[in-house]
C-alpha cells in the first residue's frame, strides 16, 4: 500500500540577519511558523528492486540528483545503510522561490518516512537533526511540530509556545522567483554600504508610506531584513505589502528570502475580502485560520 504524506509550508514571522560567517553562511534569528493548509504531497510506493529512489515528475531546472527529496534519501542511506527502493510521486503546491520552505519540507518528510521504516537502523534524534542540517538549513525545522525560534544558520531550534488564534493568515504568492543565494549576496553588499553610510532609516517601506512601525504580536515583531534588498529589485512586492496593510492587515512581511508575503488579519472578513481582491487581480493566495501552539513536553 502506498504512503501518502503531507509536507507543509512555513512562514518566517520575523527574520534578522545577524552576521556572515567566515565560511559564507549567515547567522540568523527567525521565528518559523508552520502553515499546515499549504502543503506538497509525497506519494510513496515500493520501487523496483535495485532502482533506489525515483522522484517524479522531474522539477524544472532540478534534475533528480539535486532534488532535495532524493538528496535526503541518499544522505540517510549513507548514514544508516538503509536504502529502500521507493518511487516518489511529488505533487508541488508550495511555490518555489517563495520563501516558504517547500523543498526543505519535502526533504524532511522523506527523512521522517525513512526513520519510521528503518527499525533498529533508525538514527537518534540529534543525529537525524545533524543529517537534516547538512541537506539544507531549513530542513531540521520540518522534522518537528509547531513553531520555533531558529538561530545559527537556521538549524538551532527552540520550540516556542505561540498563540496566533486571533489571526487569519493571508499568503500572497506572486509570480516572482527570488533566488536565496542572490538574496544573501545582495544583503552582504547592502550591509557593507549601510555600514559605510552609518545606517539607513528607510529600508522596509516607501518614503510616503504610513506603515513604518513594527507590529508587535507579543512577543513577536514582524520584520524581514531581506526586504531591504529584495524590494528595490522587485518593487511589485513592496507595492503588494503596502496594499495588504491598506486593506486592513495588522502586519505584512516577506517570508524567508521571498517572494511570498505573509499578512495577518485580526478580522477574518477583511482577510476574505482582501483575498478576493487579490484573486480578481490574478494573484494566487492561500488563506487559513491560525491557532495556538504549546510546547511539547520532553
């Protein structure tokens, strides 16, 4: 019988870039929140003996050997010797280049499936986390349930209790692809110029915008450092953020390195009305009620 698995998206409600390491990786501080209603699907079926891991359909510009699902299978096989033959039918609903962690979630879903099948060869949780981090910085987050503060390169996770049950999430998914590697490179250049100029007071919104204050979600501050470099190159994203605020959002910010925009509405009817306006204008959206998360006891 096939296993049909869900790989949910995430948003970054806040994202600060702290520093750049000597090895090129960046130190972050970010609040990751799962978005259960927007998810890819992995349909896992037994493969032909000796076939290894076959992922179909092949994603554009992503041959099998660099697909994160295949890389997760390969890394787990190398670490444990457990390498089941499996055909994976991957149905993508989380857009790529949107900062929503779709590829990382797919990889983590494969790791969780392998871990459940591996029996005595299964890894200790700490080992599994290290393996996941080697595949991608966001992958460890998707091994767990609920929101978490992420530090380091995004792999140092602290589960947090978070009550967002008063909010409706409206995700705007513009047809814009922002490459993460480019975004980090642009941030490094921005940080260098900013240091030379002794700061920039107007990084996140237009000079005419009235929405410059941070919005506290007690204790969350909604902010994304990447906006400072992505918005000048993709002004359409800045316009949509400000549009969301004008339509009644309590907060709006890019997720990850973009281009997805996450808006929180205190009033569900306002969120529904905004979603309808955006759909009418040809923009894909996802809307769902958020919830309260506790911290699981260990």
